[in-house]
C-alpha cells in the first residue's frame, strides 16, 4: 500500500510542533478505518511529564471524535528547521496507546519523506504489550 499521502500529512503536522526544550519536532497522521485522517504534533512542557507525543495527540483527537477503528499511523520527526533524515519510532507509551485501540497488524509507517518510508506492524514494534484482558 502507498502511504505517501499519509506521510505528507504527518510532515505538515510536524510544522505545528511545540518543542522549545528539545528542539525535536514530531508529526503524526492517523488513518481511520473510514478513511478519515487525524493529525498530531508533539507538545512539550517545562514539566516534562506534562508533554504529549504526536502519536498520542492524533489518537486522542480521533478518539475524542468517536473514532475507534484505525488502519495505520505515519510518524516523522527531526530537529527543528532541519530535513527529516532518519525514521522516528514511537516511544513505549505511544506503542501502548496504539495497542489499546489497534490489533497486532496495525501499520506503523516511519518516514523520512512521502517517498522514503518503512512499514512495520504494531506487533513488530511492540511484541509484548501490557494487556489486562
């Protein structure tokens, strides 16, 4: 499947990141089962625990609008005002949030551009999630 369009949305979302402490901007674009897309960016805070990653921002926006079924998420990240050169995998907390709503075959698209990306399943990135059921 071609996820270039999803990467383009993540790259746009990255521009809105609020990252005055790390200077590392992340954008995410979440593809819902109905074809709608929700974007997110990282939002830092001087109290670091109060920050929120781009991936969780996208998920929380979608869930707050009633979405519960998802196909894929595209993630891009890099230093402010620099081109994305390396992939930016989700942190452990974001992987756990993804697992709350998605199955092991959920696609996680890690990109450098809309033409240069790698696709992983959630199971590949998070083989042993915390699960209470």
